[in-house]
């Protein structure tokens, strides 16, 4: 019963389900892999050993060669260089070549030979009246240039290296002046000074070589060794070491300098400026240092600060704008705070006043800026440009805009440069720009963002009436400068990457290419400022709209702008105002036509038919259109009306019934009586902040109405709905500011402006950071800031209070309604399409233009039916009567016939279907002729009886258009 066999022979079972053969295979593969890695490691080990041996043998051979060459050198020239004459420094002599090859500063004999060489060099230069160039190159420097440049840069570095290697031995003599010429350290350092004379053609070669060898680090260690000396004193004389620093510092960054860029860790700013008591050590070094340039360099080396990347903290609607910023690793938060604190308003105020203090606010336009003005403007703009890109803008913009004269000073400077055509010479005088860069780049990079910030805060009275800070005449000139500069940057000489992407990642990439980076940034700020000025011009025209149009826009540009990923298309996206409005409308309509054709090609198979009850048009439209997908909305939608008896109305919808349907829906939904929209004092529509108190599904309705408005634009249907400008800005995902408030609440605007200019103590008015909302008799108090009910409005914070109130009324109260309306709108109309137009132009796209009613154009594009033709006497009478109508009656007739009082933007050839005059059915009896003209707005049709006299025709037309009695008035 019990097992008595050998247990060692028990069969093993792999619980993983693998067979023994598979286990053996895996083991074999593992062993093979290990063996392969071992062989690879052996090969790498052998290769490394060969490289080490090769390097060792090479170094040994070089040392042997140096030893042999040193012996021959001292035999030839003597241990004290007593056999050296002036010809030994020439290009055909081996003296310097041999010395620089074997010289080791730690070898006493080599060090003595180098010092004696320096003494002889200075002696021979003195004998030849300072002609060091002939001493090294002979009679023709340019033919021997390569060998001469190589030797002098090696000699200069050897001298600094010799002082560095022996700095502790000679620490008492490192700060000696040139009058101690017998001292070895002075001889070595004075030789470097001699070789780096500003007049010598090899200066850039020497300094570039020294920078590549981290000469600042060597000089820093030499300075610290000298400071440790017991005999060290703060002397007032200029030491040889100070003279070397002055030469290098004053050269780097000059226009003629082609020295390579230095790693910030080994630069002058990090190695020399950080030496304690630097100005006591080298008191005359201040004259050689451009502190604005140094500060600019230090700021440019910083990464972007993460504390704030927005233009200001007031008025941003997070629901409407999706941030595309790329979060990069930035500075430590504590370090950010230290830097931001250092760049406080007092520092900026002093900095701007020092640099701009000597520049006049007003001067003779016939006289251009002098060199001092150019240098001051260049230094200030270079520093501020970097500060704008690194520091949070809210730290500096308000101070520069309101507590300095930066805007008028810079404008006066730019105006004189423009009048005297000095931009090219301006760029030639600045070390901050390459020689081929346009001179207006730096001034515009600072002027545009500061003036743009100022325009956000300025009120209408200051801008239009007081003309502050610039006169309207000056603004016209500014528009010309900005337009020309922008066209130059975007079209004539564009940045390598024309896409004006504003993300932090792209900015970081462009910072490695300074010229492209500043062109990129100027393109952005100039475009923003011109767009803002165009908005001011739209509110109250002070210049012709064509002043914003670039001179180079032609048919070729327009043809390219339609094609995506072309330069013209990018310009249309980021600077659309450069292109005339009618050209943009043509591009927009062509884009819509392409999409309609794409989705209309399957209309036979995928047509959407809606059954709409006449007495419930809005409710049925909401329920049925909301159920359609974006793709269905882009396709054709056909309408069947149901009358009050539940019977389908006769007729085939070829587009006219749908047009009638859309006009009825918009008329009902946008009626203020429905409660979704309210009217301003000028009868302009905007979302009702209290819409939720009337309609439970108010946000869904706003989404639906956004899609409805987009569908009318998509199909080319004009609707007579006047929207408030501050609401249309939400379709462009823009913010509204104080100057938009008069259109909503002119009384509140007047009160805020009174506060802005109040001369007394505002705290006595007992105002707090709260606002009272009054919707349908319910008053609710809201805080404008956290804890705002306890924050009193004072003279110091009144500007913030004013803009928070404006932001609350113009942005915050309607943020939800606008957000949902926008989402529905963007189902059919792309953001890029809408961004081609400003708010006033967008209203023209929706409702058409008053100026578009050209009677001759309408007559040229009119069809006739029922026996009428273009030369019929009734038709002649009709056009004559229409010409004699007032503009108001002409618009009423157009609304009577087409449903909209404004004509198409591109003329009546774009009216779909074309306007048609049809002879009314019936006999020519007196009873028949007494009938009124009738219209069918769904078909743009006018049924006109054959009246016998012009007076009768005029009387009947006037009665019909004023009666506004619907479609059948006969």
C-alpha cells in the first residue's frame, strides 16, 4: 500500500507550463547573451588600452621633441636671449614658433626666456616708434596674416598663463603699474596690453582666443592671489592687470567684434563682476563697463519666470482662452522673488530717468538724434526688451507707462529717425544689433508693449479729446511706421520660421538666435499694437481705414493667402489688418464655399430634413438643430413647415424656405422679450446676465444660438441683428477693457472716469471693492477681490478698482453665456476665419453693409419674370422711384424684399438667390392695379403689379414697406 521506490527519480513539473526543452533553450540564450557581452567588454577594454598607450606614446614623443627643441633654442638664441634681434619677431623667423611650442611657465628657464622675450619686444617696439605691426609681419601683413595672427594670440595667452602659474610666487607684484617695467609680471602683462591695442588688426583674434581659453577665470584667480598679499593696498594708479581687463571688456560686444560667445559660467559678469571690492581694486574700470549692457546680459541668461506670463491680471477669462504655454523648468521661487524685488518700481524709475533724462520730449523734426541719444536709447531698449521677456510684465509695465516719459521720448526719437531717414545709420551705431538689422527693431520692441499697455488703461476722453499721450496726428504717423515695419518683418524679410507662435518653447528656441528672436518679438508686439489702434479707429474714426493696409498686398498675395502653410496665410492669421477688408471677405467666402462643397456633395444621400411647426418655430428649431452633429450642420438642411392645422405646407425647399426659417429663428431668439439678450442704450444686443433666472436651459440655448448664427454666416444669409462690440469680442476670444464700457453703461463709465480724475481723497467717498448687481429687482453684492468688502478704495488703488468694475460688467457677468455661445459658433466657423476680422468688421459679415446698397449694382444683378424685362416701362419706373427714395426708405425696401436692410459685402452678385421682380398675377383692371406690391423674402422676390404711373408706384411701395405686414400684402 505504501510507495517504496526511489524519490530522486521523481519527475519535475514546471508550474508555469513550460517544458524542460524550453527551459534549456532559455538557459542557452542567457549564456549566449552573457558571453557576447563579455566579448564586447573585452573589445572595449582592448580599444581603450590602445588609445591610452597611443596617447601616452604621443605625449612622450612631444615631450621629447620639446626637450630637444629647447636645447637647440638656447644654443641658437642664448639662455638670456642675447642673440635675439628685431628680425626674430618676423614671420620668417623660427624664434617665436619654437618658444611657444616648448614654453612651460613652471620651468624657470622657460619663464625667464618668455620674460626676456617680452622685454625685447617692448624695446624693439619703442625703437620703431610703436610700429608693432611691421615688427611681426614685415612689409605685408595681409599676405602673412594667418601665421602672424596665430603667433600673437599664442604669445598673449602664454603671458597670461605664465602669470597665472606663478601667481602665488609673485603675489606681491601682481597689481604693479607700468612704471615698474623691470618686474617680470609687469613685463608679461604689459606685453598683453601692447598686443591688444585697439588699432591692431588682430585684436579680435587675440581676445577671441583668450575667451576660448577662459581667460576671465585665469584673471580672476590672479586677482585673488594679489588680494591675499600682505603688501596689498587699494592704489589709485592704473595697474597693468586693470588695463588688460579694460581692453577686453571694452572690445567684447562692439560692432567690429566677432569673438565667439562665451559660456555664461566663464563670462566677465560671472567671473569678474563677482570679485569683492572690484571697484576699489580697479577704480578706472567703471569707464570701460557699459552697465546697461552688463545688466542686459545677466537678465538674458535667466530662464523665463513662471510667476506670471500674462500681460496683466485684470480681465482674463479662463473659460474663453485655452493657454498653449509650455511650462519650462524655471528659477527657484525664492530666487524669482529676489530678482523681482530688485526690479522694483524705484529701480526702473531711476534707470529710465537716467538713460532718457538727456533726451528731449519735443525737438526739431528736421534735426535727427545725435550719437548720445542713439547710445542712450539703444542701451535702455536693449535692457528693457530683455526685461519684458524674462520678468512678469505687471511688475514693470505700469511704472514705465505712467511714471516715466518713455512713450513720448521714444516716439519723439522714432519720429525724427523716420523724418530724416536715419534708421540705417542708427543700426550701425549700436552693438546690440547686427549691422544688417533695421534700426527700428530695438525702439519698437520697447515702445509697442508699453504703449499697448497704456492704451488698455487710457479712457476715451484722454485718447480722443486730450490726445494723451500722443496726438492723433502722431498716431497716424505711428500707424505708417508700424505698418511698414510689420510688412518688412512678415513678408519682405521674414523670420526663418514665419509662424508667430507665442509659446514659451518657441521663445526659448529663438533666444539662441538673437536677431530672429527680436524680429519675432517685434512682429508680435507691433501686430498687437496695430490691432489695438484699429479698434480705437473703429470706435471713432481718426484716420482712413486704408492706412492700416500694406502697400504690397496684390492679387498674388491674395491667391497665396487662401493656401494653408504659406507665408501670406500666416500673415492673414496674425496681422489681418494689413489686407483690405474686401479682400479678406473674398478669402472668407471662398473658404466657406470649399467647405460647403465638400459637405454638399453628399446632399442627396445625407440630407437632414426638419419638420417645424409655424407656431413653435424656436422650440422646434432648438430641439431638432441641437440634435445634429457638427458634420450634419455643415451639410444642407431642408425645412418643412407645419401649419396650425398640423398639415405640411406645400413647396420644395431649394434654399429659400431654409433662409426664411433661419430669419424667423433669429428674429425670435434674439428678441429682448425672450429674455436671452438685453439691449444697450444704442439698441445693441448682448447676453442677459440674468438669463438663468428666466430660462432653465439658458446655457444650452446660448450654445444653440451660437450654432444658428454660425449657420447663417456659413450659408451666406444676412440677418439684421446688431450686436454690441464688447460681445462680438468674445467671438474672437478677446477681453474688454474700460474704453469698451460706454457702449454698455455710459453712466457707470462717467462715474468711473470721475473717480479716475478725482483730485481729493478718494477714501472719504466710502467706496469698497464690491459691486451691486441688480437683476429683475434682486440686488446681490459681489466682491471684486477676495475680502473686497473690507478693502477701501484709495488714491493708490483706484485704478485697480476702476478696471475691476469694468472687467466685472464687460467680461465676468456674461462669461458663461459668452463661453457657450462661442462653443456653438465654433462648430461651423473656425477661429482662424473669425480672427481675420475685428469686431466692427464681424458685424458687417453678420448683417451686411449700409454702403453695400448700390442701386446700379442691384439693377445689374436682377432677374425678371412674368413678362417683365429690363426695358419694360414698369421696371424703368421702379428703378427711378427707388433712386429718389431716401437712404432710409431704400433700406426698408431691401429689408421688405430680402429680410435684411443691408446689402451683401461683395455686392448683389453674391445675393442668393438673385433679386427678382415678377409681374403680379391678375388682370389689368383698376381693382387689380390697386393691390400692393408683395414680397417673398425667402426667395428675394418682389411681385409688382403693372402700375400705370410713377406716382402710383411710389405710393404703393411706400405703403408696403412701412406697413410691414408680412409676405402677402395684395
